[in-house]
């Protein structure tokens, strides 16, 4: 009787391959967790910068333009600017405010140098889209607007966002060129960013100013803990699996008789 066994190397190779996969998966999970930690630090820095900018004393339009020309981030910087509203050219951005559907009213503020600055004057309900329904708010003469500078968008933020309906004067994303063109304003005579007006009340109560949103999501710590938790779970499960495999008798190579 001769006892013949199949090669045991195949089982060892399988265990080595499995270990390599576990190490690779662990590396990916840890990398994702570390990336979320880095994103957390970036987001916290951004939120701190926004808080500092929005509470700073307002600067002039010229100073904001100089910052933009130098490549500085002008988003949420306080600004004070004077001019005359051209209410006949207001553009309407589809929005919600405190649970109500309606529009943000973007009105060109005509400056002394002949240029126009689109100001987000605030929210009006759906039924108040037509300016004739809120004549008290169509202020005349020179006004001073205090608010926050907001940069233009270079493209539609997502394919899920509808295209702007120029014919109906309904904008779903802030395309400055389209706003200017549909209002009959030459693009080279329009300031290259927006201003969100502050919450100073308008005559008649509309538009409702101060609609700038600051609730930027910051879930990166939760995501980081999730990825690191999955990495730890992988180590535990894999360790138990390989420990049990080492203690099991080799049943893959039964003896045969010749």
C-alpha cells in the first residue's frame, strides 16, 4: 500500500492570494478614510474663512474687483455699492425659501460708469414673479446695496439641473452671460460677479433679502470614520478566517491506495 498526496502548495498559494487581496482592500479603505480627513480639514478651513468674510466690514466694488483680478477668492466677501436699479430687466432664478416655491429676483444695478451689476435682491413667491404685482418694491433713484459678492458659474453645475428657460425668464442656474444677454445688456458692460443683497427690508416687503445660504454640508468626519471602521472590520474578519484555516487539518489531500 502506497500513500499518495496531492501537492499542498496549491492551498498555500490560495491563502497568499487571499492575503494579498485583503492587504489591497485594507489599503484602499484606509486611503479613502485619510482622504475624507483631508477633506474635513479643507471644509473646516473654508467654513472659518466664510464666517470671517461675511462679518467683515464691507468694502467697495472697486476693491472686490481688484481682489478678483488678483485671483483672490471673492466668494462671501462683504461689499457696498451704489447705483440705480433697472427693474425692467430683472431676471428670475427658480428657488425655494422657508418652504415656499418662488424666485430670486436678480436686478441689474446701473453704476455711475455705465456698467451693470446683477444684484440678487431676494425671494418672491411664485405668484409674485411679475413685477407689476409688487410695485412698492420697485424702488427708484440711487440706492446703496450692502451684501455679499458671489462668483459667476462657468458652466451648469450638474446634468441634473434643467436648462435655463430664457423665453419664460426662468433660470435654474446662474448663467451670467445668459442673464445679461436676455436683458439686452452687453457682456463687456456687466460686472463679472453677482452680489446677494443683505436682509435690509424692501418697501412692501418684497423681495425678501438676505437669502444667501451658508449651510454647506460637512459630513467628512462621518465618512472618514465609516471607511476606517470598514478597514478595522476587514482586519478582524480576515484575521479570524486565516486563523481558523491554519488550525484546520488538511482535508484537501485525502490519501488513496494503489
